[in-house]
C-alpha cells in the first residue's frame, strides 16, 4: 500500500507578505500555495497576462512595486521576485 503523499511542509508554512505584496494578496500570513493562487486571481481579474505570450505578466502599478519596477516579467521570474517580498 502506497503511503499518502504529504504536502511539502515548506510550502504549507505561512509566509508574511511585505507592504508591497500585501497590496495584491492581503496582509495576513498565508502558505505559498495560497499566495500563488491569490496572485493569479489578481492577474486574471485585472487582465495582466499577456494576450500573445501567455507566460508573460504585464505589471500594473501594484505589481510593478513587487517586480522591482519591471513592466513585464515571465511567470518563472515572477516566482523569484514574489519570494523576495515575503518574510
């Protein structure tokens, strides 16, 4: 019988968004998985995913603060930049 797969503890540990990121996802500590979900809800709601190149995110003012002033980042770069905005 296979052991039940447990979620990675590091992903489930709540992280604290800094003031820049809390504008987008709220100021409460939350697991990285939830943080990513909230980020995508925000991106979709505001139509920030590039229409032609789906892996690119076009930053609005709030996301630009999180992305270190960049107007556009890839999904992969976004993960790294968001990580710099949590404690």
